[in-house]
């Protein structure tokens, strides 16, 4: 007769919600990790994050087995808090230009506030494709509505949108501290998107990835 394998003492029973202290640990780890990345940069070690959170390294790994998992959780949390509500409002806003500005401002504000999380996500290979698909897909829909209303230049291509956003994000990387300096360049770009300022564009090159659909393997 085989010995029965018992779950670890701090593991919640199957079928039940996690214990309150486990939920608090997960929340404390996320908050501590976000602060650690902001203060110490994307190379901060998980052991340091566990120490800041007041938990053991084993507890951290139980919640987030890989650094990518922790980064993705922080990114999802901040996106849902700062960008997700704007995305949902933009989908129903009857003014597509206002919706476009709202979306770009929300995305760039998060990119500035969470610059080290963006860098860590890139370094660890975290794809975050699901959020990119939602964000850029919503922008594409809003831009199309703006084009139909004559508010956005007609020759703007959907593949132009992630490039333009990444161009704006690059201005954040050139600024040593958060300052909102990207707003100057957003204003310049918005002027260029209006039909009155439009000049004929060269053909748009194709992207090597799709910002609108998650990869075929389902990574997000």
C-alpha cells in the first residue's frame, strides 16, 4: 500500500479558496516586487524581493515559480488598474479622437511609471501578448472610427500604431526621471495624425510580429 502524499502545511485544501494569509503574502510580494524593480532596476534578485516582502524565498517561488511569472503578474495588475478602464471607456466613447488621446495617454503614463517593469519584461522574455493585443487592437478600432469621421488621416495603417507608440516610449527612456516629457512628443504626433496636417506617406513596411493577436502557442 502506497503512503498517502500530503500537501505542504501551508497549501490550501483542494477546491477551497486560498487562505487569507496566503492571499496577503501574494499581495505583499507583488507590492514589494514593484517597489524593488522601481528602486533597484530590472536586475533585482528574487531573494531581495522576498526579503522586502517579509516572506521566505520558498513562499515567493510557490506563488511565482519564475521571474517571468512575477513580472507578468505585476504588469497585469498595473495594466488592469491604469489602462484597462480607459480601454473599456474608449470602446464606447462617441468621440473617437478623444478616445484615441485617452488611450495613448494611459499607455504612456504606465510606460513611464513602470519603466523598469517594461525593461524587466523585455529582459526575461515575458511576451504579454494578450495585453498588447487588447491595447493595440482597441487603438486600431478607434483610429478606424476616427478615419470614418474624418478626424484621423485616411492613409494611417494599423501597423503604424505600435511603431508610433514605441517611438513615444523611446522618449521616456531618454529622460532620467519621470517628468511627463513624452506629452510634448505626443502632441506633435497627434498633430501629424490630423488630416489637415497630412502629407503623402511612403508605403508602410510590414511588422515582423502581430501586436493584435497572441502567438500561436497561446503565450500571453
